[in-house]
C-alpha cells in the first residue's frame, strides 16, 4: 500500500503547462516508481494471442459450408 508521504508527493507535482514538461515528467516517473505503479512503463506489453490453427481450419470449413449453402439457395 502506498504510504501517505508518497501520496503527498503526488500533490506536490506542478501542473503541466507546456514549459515545464521535462521536470514534470521526471517527477511523475519518480512518483509512479515509488508507488510501484510504473509496471506499464517498465515492461513491454504482452503479445496479442493468436488464434489456434484448428480454429482457423474450423472457420474455413464453416465459410465453405455457408458458401455452398448460399450457392445452393441461389440456384
């Protein structure tokens, strides 16, 4: 759990006004690290899961069946 002093530090960060970006960014990064909220900054995002090959085959079979069914209905 974050300590009160760490949360107090968050209030001490100056508002971003465009001219103080470098100082603001450094203060934000330090405070996120102190609160252990910097996981998204420290680590790469996980890879997006890819569908299993069997699911692709099932999907292709379904598409073929639907194509044949629709072709049959059209005739």
